[in-house]
């Protein structure tokens, strides 16, 4: 069960690395297309998206520390913290931006949290 929890968590980490890239360095190319923004709308939201990308980077960092920290207790705490933050951010995103964010972020994070709980 722990291996499955780690695999799902790793996939979530990789997804959020991709999201960080879309919201920051790839925003003008892939990000604009992924978020279905016109060139004009992209110009308006670029600073907010970059800021959002920064926050997603912190979520990635929490999960990365969960994988890399040598103390298992601290590693586990970072993993649970990162997944919980992703779940809450997904709920907020679904309520304020787009409902599909709930399925892209919250559902996988909750599944990973449950897998870690039962591992």
C-alpha cells in the first residue's frame, strides 16, 4: 500500500511541476493554450498566473521534501502537508475558477492521502 501511495504522490508531484511550468516559463506558449486564453486575456492575467505558479512551486517543494528528507517522520509530515494543501487549493480552484480543477487536483490528492493513511 505504501508503494502505491508513493507512486500516486509522485504522479501528483510531476503534475504540479507541469502546472508550475505552464503558469510561469511556458505561459506564453503552452500555458495560454492549456488555459484557453486569448492573447489579450493572457496579457491581463500573466502576473496572477506567474504568482499562482510560484505557489504551486511551494506545493511541489513540500512533496519533494517528503520524498527526499532522511527522517521518515519529517518526510511523512511534508508529504501529508503538501497533499492536504493541494486538496484544499483544488477545492478553492473549483469554487472560484473551474469545476474540473476539483477532479484534476483534489480527487488525486485525497486518494493519495487515503493511501498514505492506510499504508
